[in-house]
C-alpha cells in the first residue's frame, strides 16, 4: 500500500511538473506572439528616431510650417542680418492704378526696369483683373513660404506632403508637378518665370488658380500661350534689380570686358519670398560641380550640367549667397544638401 501511494505521488509530481512546463511554453508562445505583433511598431519607432538622428546630423529637423514656428521666428532680426541697407517690400506686383512713372521714372530697361516698355506694360496691366496674392494670404499676420527649386536634390526626398502645408508655395519656370507629387507636392501659389521659359499651357503643370508671375524678357516669349489673363501678374522689376545689384553684386550695365550675367529665377524667388514672407524654407536648390557635365541638374527631364556651360548666370556666386543666407538663419533647407 505504501509503495502504491509513493508511486502515485511520483506520478502526481510528474504530472504537476508537466503542467508547469506546459504553462511556461504557453506563456512563452503568448509572449512571442505579442512580440511579433508589436515588432512592426517597435521598428517604426526605431526608424523614426533613426531618421530624426539622420536629419539632425545633417542640420535638418524637418520643420512643420505651423503658426508656432512662424511666431517664434524673429523675422525683423533675420531681415536685418541681410545688411542690404534697404527696407522690406511686400507689394510684389505692378498695378495699373498707381502706375510706375507716377512715383518714379524707371532708369533701367527690362528686365531690371520698365524704361522703353511702358506702353506694352500698360496694355498687359489693362487686361489683368487682380493684382495681389489670394486674400486669405494677404490678411495673414505671419506667412510661411516654401520656394521649390528644380534641382536634382529634391528627387526621392518624399517632401510633397510637407510642402503642401505652407501658406505660399513658389515654383520656378516650367518645372512639372504632375507625376512628381510625392517629392515636390502639388500645391502652387505662385509660379515665377521669364516669358521665354513659360510653358505654352500652364495648366499642364499647375492648378488653374495658380498665379503666373512674369518678370520681363530679353528674347521673344512663346507665340502661343494658353494661360488665363486673370492669373497673370507682372513682378515689380525692383526685385530683380535689387537681387542683382545688392544680393549678387552684379553690374546692371556691364562694360565690354565684363560678361553679361543675370540672376536665376531661383535666387530671385528666394529674395521675393524674403520680402513677402515671415518664414522662408527652400528645397531643390543647388547644382552639381560644374566639371561634371553628365550629372542631371533637374528632378525631371534629361538636362545635364553641359546645358549650363554658356549660361548667363553666375552659379558659384549664387551658391555662396544661398550658403550665407542659410548660415545666418535667413533661409532653411528642407533636405540635406552639399
């Protein structure tokens, strides 16, 4: 009898031990199951902080264009750091009712002034119906602006969603939006171009309400242009003149020994934004080294640095100016750059 009880006790002990092992295995299985379920979230969490570290290591913090960012930005101090000895000018476009020569005759011809083009501009301004930015932007106390360059640097940046959040999005020339929305967004408030670089049909690239801003030209524009007159604005030549003379130190009337140089649309757009906006962020700026003629220069198309070989722009000087503006905190890049 005693042996039977002892044997049964051993069996009970073995059974209890087996149950404990079973519970342990079930617990480990449950933990493993939950871990596998949580793993994607853990990886996302890790990836997020790794990306934050990556951006911060390059000096980029992916700022959101919120009101708090706008109000924390001391725009007056940033503007004064430009040391241009001029005041900010927030009336961007020429108007018919206060036509230019009523206040000051223009000493320069296009594109730096209107001398010799007064009658032509009168005709253009007479058929355009609006002369300001959209009213909700005009009334804003603090404007956040993104100037989107056409450079290859913005390709595969996935900045589209962030770009769309700015109050004002400025684009350049005929750079496409459709098909590139993930990187460059699809919001366009103002598209700046010289008439000769205009797309014959602006609606191929933009929303129909996008303002089309012309700046004067030195060669014939397209003979056929399907833009709507109500969306046309003529940028005050003042902005190009000051960009050339004070920002880039370009002589407006070069001597025979000096090369003719004009500001790019990009550097002009940055200066316009600095006048009009409280916060200015940029993306898609910068060219590859001029020696590398095979490097693509745009996020679209096939053009390379070879096409810039004989351009009327001083790319090195503009790159230095942009670098100075960045170092002073006047502009902020949305992506890493060289």
